[in-house]
C-alpha cells in the first residue's frame, strides 16, 4: 500500500465517531501479540498502529484488544474435526 492510500485510510478513520473505531495499538502490544501468534502482515500492522480497528464499510475489523481473543478462538476451532482448515491466516 502506498503512502497516499495510507493517508486516505488514516483520514477516513479519524473522521469516524469514537463508537465506530478502536484505539490504536502500541508497538509493544503488537510485539507481544506477535510473540504469541506470529507475525502480523505489514499493512495490517500499520493499520492497527495508525487506525486501531473498527468499522470498514459494513464489517468490523478487530483492534488489538479483541485480536488475541479472535485468534485464540480461530486456533481452537482449527483443532477440532471439521473445524477451520486454513493455515497462515490472521
């Protein structure tokens, strides 16, 4: 993603009402998450540090506070028969 697109996304998120967005993540929080779950893709890491998370169109994108719980649930569901079968996803 180029810098122009990042600026557009950051500006769009800044204009959202607080109830539609999550707080931004710190580098320390991201490092802690990555030490437990593995690397976060570069663009998503940028998004978490600059926008935080929240509504994107009609969807919700987890912020750092929700992300660990979502990842733990995904991993648990991947370990059961007929559970998720995708590898390397966040």
